C-alpha cells in the first residue's frame, strides 16, 4: 500500500515538474535558439581577423548584426534588443546596435558587444489555447582591432626601441644622390616623407589577417629565414592593400588560380635596406627612396604549390622569367587602367627575371615582380624597370629549385 502510495506521489511529482518543460518543448517544437552576432565596420574595407585601423583621426562606426537561428515561428514579434558595448581603449558612443569608436590606444585592442535578442509570443487565439513562451536568447561578440603607433618624429632612428634607421629627405640633394630617379623623387616629395603610423609585429599579431587573406606578417620579414627580435614595427599604406585586391581580381579573371599573392618583401626599413645593399653582392639593388620603406610596395609571386618559387604560369613545365612576365603583364594592364582613371593607386613595377633572396640562403631563388602604389607616373609612361641578375653575380647554381628543406616557424 505504502509502495503504491509512494509510486503515485513520485508520478505526480514528475507530472508537476515535467508539464511546464513539456509545454515549452511542444510549443517551441523542441527548438533551441541561437543568436548569431558579429561586429562590422562600415567605414573600412580592411576588416578580416581584425579591423585594420589606417587612420587614427577617424571615428569608426561599428554595427552589431544579429540573427536568430532558426528564425522565430510565425506570429512572434521582435522586441527591442538590448546592447551593451565596451572597448579595451578609446572613446565609445553607443546607440543601440551602433557604436562610434574613436581615440583608441595603439596595439591590439578589442571591442565587445553583448545583449539579449527577444521575440514576443503571439496572444492566444482560442479559449483552450495557451500563451506560448517568449523567446529570449543572449548573444556576445567581439572584434579585435589593430591600431598603429603614431610617431610624429622618428628619434635616433628608432620606433619604440626598434631600429628603423633614418629616412632620407626628399628635398636634400645629398640624400637624392641615392635615388634611382632623383627628379621624380623631388617632384613627388609628399610620398617620400617619413611615415607616421607603425604597426607592432609580435608572434601574437604576425598571423592575424588584416585584409582578406593577407596577414600582418605578410608585410614583415619572414622569421623562418631571418630570426630577429620582436616587437618589430612595419608600415603598411592602405593603397597597397587596395592595389593587391584589384590585381587579384584581374589575375583571376584571366583564369589563373590564385588564393592570394605570396609577398616576399613588404615593408623594408631604411636600416634594413642599407644593411642589405652589401649583401646583394655589392650592387645597389635597393633604391635610397625605395617605396618599400613607405609601406607602398610589395614583391610578389604566384605560388599556389607553396614551394616559394613562382608557379609555371605559361605551362611549359618549368619556372622561368617568362612566368614572372605573365604576372608583370597583368600589372601593366591594371596600371594603364589606373592611369586612365587618374587613380592614386597607379604605380611602378619591376620585373626580376632572376633573383636570389640573400637572407633566405639557398632556400629561395625565384623570378618575381615588384608592384607599388606610389601614385605617380613618368608623364604618360609607367615607371618600369628590370631587376639585375643576382643569382649570376653570386654564382648560385640550380636556380628555382629548393635544395634544402624550408625551416619551421619559430613559434
Ligand atoms: Ca611555386
Ligand atoms: Ca613556365
């Protein structure tokens, strides 16, 4: 009797506990909801793993985009969503799903938003129908932002302790002697001013994508070949990112497979450029006013098989200077169009038929192409040049083939 009584009690208890749960489950068709959210910046195209900040004077407008998955059932009405914004540094002016952000500190910063998405259940329609539960789902998102360090005057050739060397003066005749074309440098002195914005490169930021598939480290020297102390600083002008993007489109439209260009050299400081002149075999490969020093240039390969050698673009079964020429022809086509459009993205290009990247030892020898977004031409002619043969000068054999395994990443 007692056992039966206890069993009945337990059953009743279960019914009492389970009924509301079952009701919700039935009402919501056992749906569990998820609120997806993301922070987007409409003011900048440079957003990938991080928002890549290129202008410290700007106020960035950030928007939180939310979506309930799956969509709420028919009849549910959205209630105002609550948002709570915060930032690791800088000034925030939040207004619902939007937030204006300004004056952030340099380095890797983070914006966060959290809140609750709410949908109100429809009112019951019949005498026996019950009110369904409202839907309330919390969400949380964050956006990493890479903020440059502003350096108005480079003192003692250093940026926050990192040696960049002395930038030459485009109005000084002594400095102009080292320019490959002093008249053009002098006439375009505005782009040859010492840069003011430097991005800090550390192992934690090296692999962060700043724009589409391009990482911050793509613009720094490769630590697999040249282990140097961190933190380091690089300059990346937004114009070269926009130009890489246009060139990618142009190359892909021609039917060439390309995930991204492999950047051999992005930023090179004046100290690095001067130091490596000697290593280039005693010849001056690097101009005293190289656009690499201003973050306006990249040396690139198409290297989908990732062997650090230009791919066989013309399909003759081997890598030669002709493969680099195919890429150069695409740069020419793009630059002619940019010149017609009077675009600031127009630039110089160099064809390097044979080249030895001295600091990578025997690992890397490949034809490549230099592109830049210097913004000027030589009248109606594009600025173009052919690189010297450093493999021949250094008497390296077996070009374009690796003869040693590529070193592992140091982290
Ligand atoms: Ca290759
Ligand atoms: Ca070929």
